[in-house]
């Protein structure tokens, strides 16, 4: 199959919307990462997404809709908390709600679950595409399974060229990591995946929410766990080692030791390492800057042939995306400095 890379003009958006409706595979920008979408109602077409990504069948897909008007096509028994979030400034945006599945959504989309994850992206291109397609669109991130999520059209092309029909090129994604996944079928609601919407923002609308044991917030609340191979995910080929924000000296020593052993190393950090000529890529001054660059840097390090990425975590703050950045770093890491 020839993959068509398209600028997001209205003729191309119309063509892509028609392709999605017919069950074709279209990669499109959202404010978080690029998604790989097709018509969620066409059971036999949804399988192509799992095949193109190499994704396990029991990992459910997020259903994307253009506006709240389409919500009832995807979900039923929608709780009041969902409407409070939908009316809040958080939505549309990087927040995915797990709700009770509507009968029309096939089980292949939800990995056999009776719940469905629903998201309304804020990105204008995604919104026009979804509104035009006028069907629920299931879309995982448009990367090969286990690779870092794509934040540019070039990343999508690198992973999926030849196995999908279209890529709408909307430039680099604004947030750079995936949406927060919030389960509203349990009480209190529970964050299943930290992401672009901070926990405190959600709590300001619906009150206290829980966090699943797989999140950075849960790890911070209990003993910090060393990320084992079973959490490896979102990972570049290079070995990722993490450091706490105050471990600058340890970072320098680790870098020098690995370099002496013949490894090519690069440091990702919000502040400069004090001494020594070391390869260091600035991730910006805020957790939001870090989020925007993280996956692109993972891919760049692999392209440039680095063996080791030393990532200094952002300071933990429940009010920003630091929890999501820390979660992705923990999942990608093979160890600590
Ligand atoms: O920002 C995003 O969420 C991006 C863009 C494209 O929208 N999408 C994305 O999709 O990250 P994906 O497939 O890479 O991740 C979907 C996450 C997975 O962790 C999956 O297990 C979870 O959502 N999920 C989907 N349906 C679920 C359900 N019914 N119950 C619990 N978790 C669910
Ligand atoms: Mg993904």
C-alpha cells in the first residue's frame, strides 16, 4: 500500500474522513500525539489497526468523537461526573473517559470489555476530521507497538509507511504525550494512565480521584519501585536510566563511567549539568516543555545511534504534567543512575 502524506487542507480532510468512514487507516494529529484511526463500527476493519501496529488484541482502543453530540453512539449510562467534565474547560482536551460501552461498539475495539474509552480531541484538524467522518473513530497512537508515541508526521511515516493509507500532517503535537485515562465506571473515579490533564485539574471539577498502582503518583505515595522489564513500554532502543532532579552529581558520574566503557550517552534535563563537556539535550524549563520533547528526543537518540539516555526527572508536582512525564520515564527505563 502507498501511504499518502497530506497537508491538512479541507479537500484532504474530506478525503481522509471518507476513507475513515469506509474503514481505511488514517493517521491524524491530535493535541497529544498522532492517532491511527478507522471507523470503530466496522468490526472487520478494526483488526487492521492491531495488525499495522503489532498490538496485542487485549489492549483496548480509545474511541474518538468530534463533539459531545456523538457521545451516545459510543457510550451508555453516562454518569453526571462525565457531563461535569464535558462542560468544564478540560474538555475537549487531553482527557479520556472510560464509560459503559454502547452496544454498537464492537468488542474488538474494547478488548472484550463492557467499557469504552472515549476522547474528544481539541486539535482543530482532528475535530474537523471526526466531525466530517461522523462515526466513532477508534484510534491508538500511530506508532509501532512499544515504540515511543509519534509527535510528528515524520515519526508516523518512520513506523507505518506502506501499511496505512493516509497521514494528515498537522505539524508537531502541542502536548507531546498521551491523554489522561480516567475510569468513571468506578467510585471514586480512578486514573488508569497519567497524561496531558493533571490530576489536580480533574479533582477541581469532580472531587477526589484514585490512581491505579501503575501511575507515578501511586509510586510516589508508596515506596519508589525500580521499574522492571515488565513495565518496559514507550521505550527507545537506547537504554534509559532515570535520575531524581537533585542527583546532578550522580548523573555526571554515571555518564563518565558509561562513556569510559565505550557507550555513547546523552543527558535529558531541565537544568544544565554543572561541569564537563557532556552531550546534553535541553528539555525546556517546565514539565510541559519536557512532555513536548520527550518522545521526539527518544527517537532522535535512536537515529543518532546513542546507547544510553540519562533522563533527569522533572520535579514532581500534582498541578502539572510532571506525573505523566515521570510515568513515561519510569516505563521506558531499565534502571536508575
Ligand atoms: O492521547 C491519546 O490518548 C492518544 C491519542 C491518539 O488520542 N491515544 C492513545 O491511544 O494513546 P493508545 O491506544 O496508545 O492508548 C490507549 C490507552 C491504553 O492504555 C488502553 O489500555 C486504555 O487507553 N484503554 C482503552 N480502552 C480502555 C477501557 N475500556 N478500559 C480501560 N482502559 C482502556
Ligand atoms: Mg500507544
